C-alpha cells in the first residue's frame, strides 16, 4: 500500500502537508537563544532573575510556572495540531486527570466511549465515586445511542479513536457535531494516542481538545513519560494552564528535550510503523492459526472507509485473535524472540500484550467479553525492525503455540 497521505478537504490538509517541516522547526527558532543553538537548550534552572521585584507573568519566574525548554516543546505540539495552545504534563494520565478536573464538577455527567484505555476507565470510575459524578460508557459507533445518552448535565464527552484494543474507528466529526448542537454544549476531548498528531487531527474534525499520551508514538523511543492537552479554545487553555501551574505535574526540561528530539522524526517513524503494520496485518490475515485480524488499513476492517476519510493513515497497532485459549496466547507471547512481551506501544521496538490481563485487566469480565476482549486476543505495537524478521517471528511463535 502506498503510504501517501490521503487528500482531504479539511482545515488540516494544508497543515499536514508541512507536518515534517513543522516537527523539525516549529518552536525551535535559533534566534530565540543568545547562542543561536539549533537544538533548544535544556534549561534546568528552576528560578530566573527578575527584571523588577514584582512578578510579570510574561517573564520566566519559576520552572513550575513556565520554562524555556518546555515552551519550545509546547509551541511545536500546538503547531502540529494547527492549534493555539498546548500544555504538557508528567504523563498521559496526568493530562487526562487535568482535563477531567477542569471540566467536570459535582452533579455533572461524563459520556465516554465504551472502549477507552484501561487507566482512563479506572480513573473515570474512581473520580465518579469520589466526586458524585455520573460516568456513562456507551457504544459511540452508534450515533443514535450517543445522541440518546446526552443529558443537560453532560459536561464532557471523552472519545478515543481508534478504540483500545479493538481498533474501532469512531466518527469524530459526526460525534462532535451532535455534541456541539446539544444545549449543554459539552466539551469534546479525543484521546489521540494511537494515531499521533501525524495520522489524526481531532481539532480539525470538530473536537475541542486533543489529549495524548506522548509516552507512545510522539516520543517514540520508550524513554519518556509525558502527556499533553492541545486546544484552540482560550477558556479551556486558561483552565489547563492554571492546573498545570498549581498542581505542578509538569515535565522536566530534560524530558521535554527528549520529546523534542523524538518529534523531529515523528512523520518518518509513523510512515514506517504503518508500512510494517500493514505487512504484518496482511500476513496474519492469511495465517491458519489466526481467527480475526483488526487493522484499520485492511479492507476487511469494519470501518476501513471511515478510517480513510477521517485519518491520514492507519498507524502501527494490529490486534488479532489466535485460535485457542488464553494459555495458547501466553505460549505465543513466550515464544516470540524479536517482538517483546510488553504492554505499551509506539516505540521503535515491536511489542505484544494480551489486553485482557494487562491493559484491560481492571475492566469487569462481562464488559470485556461484550467488547470482544477475550483471553486469546493479542495486541501488537509494530515497531521499526525489518518487517521480514517480524513476520518470521510471528510465524514461528504461532506455530509453536498451536502445537503445544
Ligand atoms: C490510549 C492511551 N491513553 C492514555 C494512556 C496513559 O498514558 P501514560 O502512560 O503516559 O500516563 C495510555 C497509556 O498506555 C494509552 O494507551
């Protein structure tokens, strides 16, 4: 398959054309530093000399409030989503909890897609219990179900696309349109972690906020934990900034530097992740020990057409169900030699996990089964290795698991 990005007549089209250039340059103009350093300096200083004794918020004062290395990163992240504001936090979950605490108060309702990341699910359930919030998880692939679930108290709509681990593509533009025309005008947040800013631009599709775990594709090297919130809405930006400053779950300047370094190759990495993932998905689809393959780039994927319309590509996650039981899946994982058994995603190295006992371990059993998260379901994050090595590794491990 060609990795050429599909043509779009959305606001994002022009922007995505220049994505790689922005990833390499936006926010890093050498002229902003006295030294004209091309890579932003790691400014570890927590305090800055004040021109006047009183605080001037435009100046650097204290690193929890504002830091030059973090500023460079936030400028770049905003540019990559064609947005005015971006804020980074010490993890994806920290970005999630910031958004939720800024937007949801006692008596409010949260409407979330029924297949969110396990950590988001646990956090929302706990938050609901602690703060008298109602959280409802619904199948948002059905627009009527979504519409019917909105109430005057709904203050937040939390979407994740594609869903985890079933890789269902949800129609962000249609959902945002419905939410925005509802009288309570809930804020629509999209967790864009699986696609990254390169393959999906939620703000261009009508969402108010893009949330990402930058720990995955955006950083891309499995060595930084970070999250972000990106928006064009000044009112939301003020709330996020205020929580970032007061709660203080900010990223270190060194982590910001690593993220900047990772972002510079995001466009190249994503194209290669996708190329390898498509080859793996095609291979698995033809394998006799495999029952089901879910990859949005396959014509057999139930929302393949929607994925082509909404996204600029299909990313690097492949989910499949092997023949057998959870024990077969465990033997399969143990038989892999190149692909590592690990539960994260988005790094250079390919990893595999069994979602029912890792990322989604805390989902109630009946919910897991309803979503199709069975014990023999395996999620692969396809990395940047030579694809022939990955395919051989999968073939040997599948055969080994089937024989045992
Ligand atoms: C889709 C998704 N959202 C959010 C998170 C949370 O991010 P972090 O681990 O950076 O806190 C993850 C982590 O795996 C994730 O996969």
